[in-house]
């Protein structure tokens, strides 16, 4: 679910969709069809379904443009963007680096609501004059227009993880010079907004019997949990400030020869079937890692004939880091499939960084907080 289905890329940024997006897309299309059927009972069902499908596509296209604007401004300001993820609650631009200045965060964040506001005005400007001459396209355009305006207004609510919460954090950060304090304030407002939405949903269900208000409760729960996650993330980031990869890595200058067999690698480096992840040298270059996870994927009867290079997990250029790199940059998911970072110094392997090392440092931080 987290990896999603890759839809393509823009400016080197992957666009992926969770399965949940297709579920909400189906519900939205049916809702649009029902609305158009009530408004235009004499129009054929085929025309209504095509209109509903088009409306659904344009709606999610609007969400994509909202997130794309975040990503493009982030790239322009020198921040790396891993991907744009579309899911049941809309979308998110996964920016790999935290903004180093409040101005960067403010500009990146403002781009999304500004895009939604512009799209809302555009669709209304197109649909309003067509109301009499082309009522079906006009209604669709107006629905999209007001939907985009609603997205803009909702995202401007001042609580994390909404854009308004990030803008609030940027403004407080700029005024106080304390990012952690600003985050705490934005987290509190985000939790309050989430709780309020959930209460409104529950009240509507109990007092009015409106089952559709379950959506308010779901969005409220999502906002509350996401705000809480932001709080934990910021706490960890503030505590590891100044730490480098070299201070946390597991030192090793060993590399498994890619042309050796799995059985030989286990005999030389492992204990039974256990093997801590190690870099794999193929023709003088580290191109993958090999450990217990990779060992278990090879049938025991074939380990004497299977080469390590054929069983290893590949790494990408982004999975190789220097020992003096900030630890916070190592928290971003890598490019390969291994989940392991290879640490080098002047081109030579000096260590590896795995989830085990990160878990250890996080456990220490929890004990000492």
C-alpha cells in the first residue's frame, strides 16, 4: 500500500497511487453520476456516466496539480522530492529534506492552496456562463470549481499536517526562531481540528442520522493521527540534530565477493543461516547488499550453486553515503530494495547503516528524553 502503483513521473518525481485511491475514485464517480442523474433525468445513462467519469478524472487531476505545485516549488528551492502519493484522503508530496528556513517552508506550502484556488476560479469562470446553453457541462464545471475552492479552504486550516498548519509553523518559526516550538503549536491545532471534525461527524450521525458523516469522523481521525506523527518526527529530528551517519553506522571494511556462492559466504561471514547485511563487491564496485533476508530467499539445496550477486538486494546511488553525512538525511527511504545504506570514506567502504542501528539510536533517545 505504501509503495502504491507507479503512474509516471514529472521532473524526475515519481507519481504513485495507493489502492485506496481507486476505491474513493469509484465512490466519487458514482456520487457524481447520482447527482447528474437527479439534475438531468432525461439525459441518457451513457452520457451521464461519461460525464461522471470525466468529472472524477478532473477532480483527481486537480489534486495531482495541487501536490505537483508543492513539488515544483520545492525543487526550485533546492529541496529533493521523492514522489507524489495519491491516496484516499487526497495526496501528499514526499519531500525528502526538511526546509532549512521558514521562508522555504512557507513558499513550498503556499503553492498547493494557491493552485487549488486558481483551479476553482477557472472552473467556475468556465461553467457559470454556460449554465443556460450547456447545463450538463456547466454543472460539472461548477462542481469542480467549488470542490477546488473547498480543498483550498480546508487545506488552509491552521493545523498539521494540513498546508495551513505548515504555514502556521513557518510563520511562528520565523517570528520565534524556534522550529520545535512552532511545530508543537501546529501539532496542537492539528489535533484540535481532527478532534473537532470527529465530534461533528459523531453528532451528525446521532442527531440527524446522516451516515455520510462517517467521512467527517474518518478525516478527523486521520488529521489527529497525522498531527501526532508529525510531533514524534519533529522530536526525533531535533534530538539527532548534529549526529552524522558515521557516528551511528556499524563499522565494517568487509565486502562479500559477488562471484562467491551463498554457501561460501555463510561459511566465511555468517553463523548458521544468520548473516548481518554486508556490501557485495561485483567487478570492483559495490552494487548490492547481502544478509539473512537474502539468504532465506535461496533454497537450502541451491546455496552451493547460487552466486551472491544473483541473490543480493540491489542498491542505488542514493544508498551510498559518506560517513560525515547528517544522520537526518539517512532517514529518507533509499533507492534500492535492500533498506540498507552503505557508508564510504574516500571511495572505500567503512560501514553499513540498517534499521537495527537506527532502532538502537532511537531507543537510546527514548530512554534519555
